[in-house]
């Protein structure tokens, strides 16, 4: 890059503002302490992270609520091109690496020249330049001399000058990589994915057997190489290779699993891709690496991945990579109609399958360094924890069929259903699905959970698992179903006895804590709706009675309405309907007191008029009788 990379705001009140990227890491988020603080409601506290190195700039979404898009495509971990339009939540910024149009044009021209010269010349180049971006230029300068250099290379079995001969490559029976596994084939079977730098090159110095191997020469950088797309079937895969490093270099291998359905239509219901990594190799001499993984149902495509990394100057060598299908495989844990399938050695990925249908996939620890998961049986399913006993963020993907009705969060504060993205603290359980397709995530201690629905109906969950914490994937709900049936029976009895408020509360408790049976859940929802509707009708009729008493100034009408409101509040005790009835009782009481006061005053005025008329007619005895009545009305005694 020719100058400092920048982010330029394209929207909002900061539109036009440019922010230089300072490294090696640059964080974006709403909270103070980020490298770039953006005060926008769509931005998470820690939304994304940019990594700047000699190879370019990488972007990683930090499990944000509203996601990150690069050029309109959802992004989780992306290597950025020279320019890119990035959307953090609803805020758009333009990334520019500082190379400018001239730099981009030169890069394109050099890459085109390299492709024209062919693979043979590039294979012969020594990677002493520490990085593959000089490779096209060197190929161009060598010109026709590169072709002649081929004939100077030692052939198989030929003495290399030091009395040592290269060993012939032994074919691996059943190898899905065919001839490319030892890198003897001259094709382009291996390449960097997308914008990832091409840090590996084919050289003679990286060989263990045969003529060729792959070498990465790095200085404070990293890069990934991948094989061509391979067709795989359900069952076990065994990935083997010979690895070696020097200096500060490290190297590891992995498997990227996908399906033809997802590749052709990412919005389909096919499970999302997953990547299973092996451990990093730091051996100075050749090391025989092995990674075992089981292909879950619906996954039928795979790529072999090679990643090299260095925190200083170092090299990484890879040779003799083979991928062999090894039988049908056995699940980690079978659980009735469910099965738990693991990947990696030790387990780094877990997939939950119901019959032949993937429900949960990609259960793993989010970390740059491989961290294994411990999986053990549990009376209600299985228990998953991080093997090293340290805290970590665990992520998993929920299939659309399982999460079609949303996710329900159970916490001490109550139960809440989330049809959209959420961040919740101190969560005890997450309920997903209904009926025979139901999974509960039960946590050993209350923890923080983030959920983001995908465009194709699934979910991505992220759990902040504490040290020595664990997650139980519960698929057996016999006890909970029995509790739900007991609550349903009590609710029906309460309704028959006229305790409609108790019935509503029992049905609601069933929905909040024990939604484990579709039929019972449907009955509860229908019963609550019917009872609440009935209460609303009763309240409406009662309000009409009060209006009639108010219009005709009928104290007896008020008293009848008051009694009816008291009875309604008692029947629906503990519900919103009871609260409304109690409010109505208070209102009726106030109006009745006013009406009685007005009637008493009218009666006093009428008696005073009668007394005055009697006195005018000299009817002293009758006037005295009326006076005594007035005394009583005014509270003066008999």
C-alpha cells in the first residue's frame, strides 16, 4: 500500500469525514475505548475489528447485533480489497487502502502477466522475497528464461548435488485430492480464497517426498490457501499432511464443509458452511499431522485449507496432503432420534442432527487459536464445555426449521420470546423449536447471550461461557412434559370452578416455563385468548351499566354495578382484567358517593321549603316535625 488506509463516512452527520487506520488492530463500536467510536443505535458496543498488516487489511465482525456488510454481502471474517463499501449496522463507510487507481491498475497488469507465463515459472521461483506479491513481477522479468529453468530442476530420483535424492511419492488409496496432494501436478488446484494473500508457493525446498512442496515465507503476517472444491459424502474424513516450520512461523490445516444447495442459493434452508481446524504446528522437523472430521447429513462439498502465520520472520512448509473418506462414521453421542456429530481431534466443532436433519451446526469456540470442546453424555442430552477450563465465546448456528417460531429466553426476570436480534444478560436457558424438533440450551450459570437471525430464517447465537462453565443441549423433555400436563389439568379445574384468573395464570406459566408439547401449548394459547376475550366482554357490559346509572342518576344502578365489578375482580384475580375491574370499582364508588351527596342536598333543600310553607300557614306542629327531619339529614341527631 502506498499510503495510510482510511475509512471515509458515506452517510450520517459525519459524511465526508475520513479516519486513518492505525494498527495493528483497529476496533469500531458504540462504546468509548474503541479506536473509532460511532454513536449510532445500530452499532454494537464492540461491533467489528480491522487487522492491518503488511499483506493488507482484514475485517472481522465481533458478533454484532445488526451485522456487518462488505459490498452488500454479510461479512464475518473478510480480507478487504483496495476499496470496499462497508456497512456497520446502518452506517456506511468507504474503505480505501491508499494505493489509488494507478496502484490498482499496476497490480492487475502484473497479475495478468503472471497468469500468462504459467505455473511452471512461478513454481521455480525462490520465495526469499518474503511475500507473494512480488511473484508476478519476478515472473515478468524472467521471461523466456523461466521455461528453460525447468530443465535444470532435478527430476524424480535424480541426485540433488548433496548426495541426497528426492523420495518417490507414494499414492494414498482413496485420496480425494488425487494427484495434487503432493503438489507434483502442474495444475492450479490450490489457491488463496478471495482476497487472502497468496503466501504459499510451490518450491523444491519445501518437499518431504517427491519434487515439490508448498512454502510460506512470512514476516508478521498470515494467509490461507485452499484446495479445489471436492465432493464428499456423509461419514468420516481423515486429513493428513507433513508440516514443518522455522523461525516464528506456524502452520495448520483445516476442512471447510459446505453443500451444493447452499452454494447455488445461500438463502436456501441448507445448513451454513462450517470450518474445522486442526492444531497449529510449530515443529522444526517434519511432523505428521492428522485431522479427523465427520461430515454431517446435507453437507456434500469440502475444501482443504492451509493457513500459515508468523509474528516475526519465519517459514512454513507443507507436503503430502491427503484427504480420505473413512467409512460411515459414528456420532459422538446418539440420543434417541438425535445424534451429536463432532469434528476435529480433539473436538472443535459439534453438530446436532435429528434423524437426517441438521438442527444445530458450527458449535465451536470463537478463537484465533484452536480450542477444543469436551462432549459428554447427560440424562437429558449432552453437556458441552471448553476443555481448557478458561472462559470463551461459544457460537452456534440454528437451522431455519428449528428456529421458525423464534427463540425463547428464560431468565430470573421471566420468559421472553425473541423474533428479532437481541442481547440478553443473565440468561438461564434458551428454548428453540417445538414438539419433536425442540432443543433447550441450559447453562450451568446465568450468562450473556446474543442472537442474530439470518436472512434465510436461521439464527446465529453467541454465548459468553465462563471458566468451568458448560452448556447442556437438552433434547429429552419427559419431566418437563409431565409438569406441563399437570399445569394444564390444574388450569382446566380452575376454569370449571370459576377461578378464571387462576386458570389464565396457570396456562401462562405453562407457556413460559414448559412449552414442550405442541398440542398442550396450542390449548394453553387458545384458553388464554378465550378467557381474556370473555373478561373484556364482561367489562364492556359493566361499563354500559355504569353509563346507564350515571345518565338516570340511579343510586341503586350504581350499587348493582359495584357488586358486579367486585365479583368480576374476584373471578379474574391476578390478571390484567382483575386490575381493570378494581379500577372500575374505585370509579363507581366515587361516582356513587357524589350522587348520594347530591341527592341528600336536594332532599335538605326540599324539606326546608316544606318547613317554610308550613310556618307560613301557622302549622307549628308539622313544621317542628320537618325540622327534626332536617336535623337528622344534616347529622344533628333525632
